């Protein structure tokens, strides 16, 4: 069996890296950008830091800000229409997963119009053409959408999150500039940081994991442990923001190529039913699913615990280091203010069977290290409920 690695073409890291955008635009001879972002990033003048760079370089652009927290089919379809109307030839996505995922959908449908219903992109779609070129500018440190082949779109009619997996959607340029992340509120920093930790842990223990992706995920766990708490409580700390930006990118390099597990399956259900922010859903569910998966992970929890600074792991029994890894995640989660129970985020007990059914059918479920079923997923939801 061959192990495949797909990565984006070019990435820039560090304070001020948004200033590399004009050089990339001119080198590729792009003419006009459709800037995909959300209203909050415009309201708080984050997106304007990027558009100011475009204006200084005299690069024409128009803004598309019809992006929801959990982007929808309509967001993609109206973006496709806007892209055509503006006669743009490339996309600049400014934001977290919401903006970048929307841009991916726009770029794929524009160049593959047979998928204009968007629904047919769910799963592994057989698109023939690469996306419209995307320059992805990350303003959060969590989703790693700028380096992954995945994107998630919500079907509001079916009340379902569609996970789309397509190597043709990967952005050609990624910008990870920590200066854009300093205005993130504590709650968002915490949730997106735990989202990155979830990616790293699930990518490390998933069935498809192998030596190269293990290397990425373990380094991501180490960096997140080192930098997340500081990023939450010292928002202007550039070193911490830079560390988290790098960590989430590295985690994305891994999981994008080997898949995830039922933390994401279960989180997608919460997002579809309650519009729960993806990072919050992942963060809350992660320790419960880790506990469930522990027996199917070999010695990997020992390395998770080690990279989360747990001492004495080499003298621990498998039961001890597995418990230590879960406890390390819970301790970090509580320190940064993550909700610990579904009831805290509006979960309803009567919805749990429906959520379990949706999660079991999710595209991420087959990658879980432990074979599962709907009934066992329901039990995890019940444990996480209250």
C-alpha cells in the first residue's frame, strides 16, 4: 500500500508575512482577486490589514463577505456567482476555516460547474479540474484549512455537515502571519487551539497514520502544549501566536493526508444541529473519545503524554500512560476555559440518538482507531452530556 502526501505549493510564516502576497500575485500574473472573508473580520479591521497590502501594490479586488460560522451551500453558490460577476481570476481567503472552506467551495465549483449543486461534492468528489487559485490567509490557529485537502459545508435543508475531500482544492499559497491573530478573543483562541490539538491527536492515532504524519502530529502536540495557554492569556504575545500558527499548520499537514476519527464525526453533528463552533465541539469531545479509543492505540498515548510534558511516562503501564494522556488534555482544556459538558453548549438529551446516527454516518468515522457503531457513539455522547 502506498502512503500519499499532498501539500500546498508555497507557505509564508512569521510576523509581516502578509507582505509576501503582492510578490506571489505578480509572479503568477493574477489580475483581480475576490477576497472571501466574514463580516466580523471586516468589522474589527482584520481583513483590512490584508486589503491595505493589496491597495498599496495596486492589485484590484472585490470583497465577498457572505460567510457564516458554519458555511452553507448558499454561501458557496452566491460566492460562485460573485466571482463570475467580478471577472476575478483568483481568490484570497482571509479568516479561519469558515472563510477558507467557503473559498475552496467557490474555487472548486467555478472550475467544475457540474458540481454546482455543492451537495455532490460531499465525500471524495471526482472533480477533474483544480480549484481557482486560492491564497489562504489564516487569522486563527486551529483549522489548518490553508494546508489541507478538506473543507466542510453545511447543508441547512438536510441539517448536515458535508465533509468534502479533494486534492484539487488545496490553496496554492498559505500565509500564517501571527500579527493577524493577536485580535482573536480568548474564547476563540482557546477553541481553535484545542481544535488544532484534536487534529494532531486524531491524526496521530487514526488508522491511516504512518511515520511521516506521526512526525508532524507529535511536533504539533509539543508546540500546542508549549504555546496555547500563553496565546489565550497573553493575546499580544507574538511568539505564542507564531508557535500556535505553526503548530496548527503542521497538524494539518498530517491529518489532511491520513484522516481523522469520531471526535470530528461527533463534532460535525453538533455543528449541524446546534451551529456549535467547530473548535468548541472538538475541544469538548476530545477527552471522552480519547478515553473510548485508548485500548486501540498501542503505545501512542505514551508519546502524547510525553509531548504534553507528563513526567515519568517510561515507567508507566499502558493503563497509566493512557490515563495520563487523557488527563493532560482535560487539564489544558480546563485551564483555558473550554466547556466540559454538552449541556453547557445547549445540548439536549432527546437529541443524542439523532446526533449519534449522524456521527456514525460521517466520513471521518472509518478512520477512527477503534471500530465503532451507533450505540457506542451514543454512549460517548451520554457521558459527555452532563
